[in-house]
């Protein structure tokens, strides 16, 4: 899990350095399967590393796999997709209000 999270953070830092732009990382969307334990672990590491490196982190803690995923559990249903979209919109709006 550490390797995945570290690779994601490394890429974000490289993009930020090369572009001079502010970078944020979106957490991995929860899933309704045994993979969700890994998703939770990776997101925890990502959030901690983003905090240490002053990179924005967008959690999706308001997405519940039981209620917001399709029957097979890998993809979001309509409500889950709407929540994901709102998460991005709200996050970007909060950045704009800080300027």
C-alpha cells in the first residue's frame, strides 16, 4: 500500500514542480468488495502524505459502497456519481473562495 501511495504522491510533486501549478490528489473511490480495505489504507497514507507536503487531498468519505455502488460493487451508481461530482465541485469552489 505504501508503494502505491508513494508513487501517486511522487507524481503529484513532480507535476507541481514542473508546471508550477498547485496540485491536488483525489482519494480512491470506495468499492463494495474485498479491495475496499486496500482503498481505505491507501487513502489514509495519501491523506497523511498530502498534509505533510502541502498538497490538497480530496477524500470521498461521503461515498458509501453499500449505497452508492452498482450491484457488482466496482462502479458508482447514479447517486454515487452525483456525490463524486459534487465532491470535486465543492473542493474546487473552496479553493476559489480562498483566493
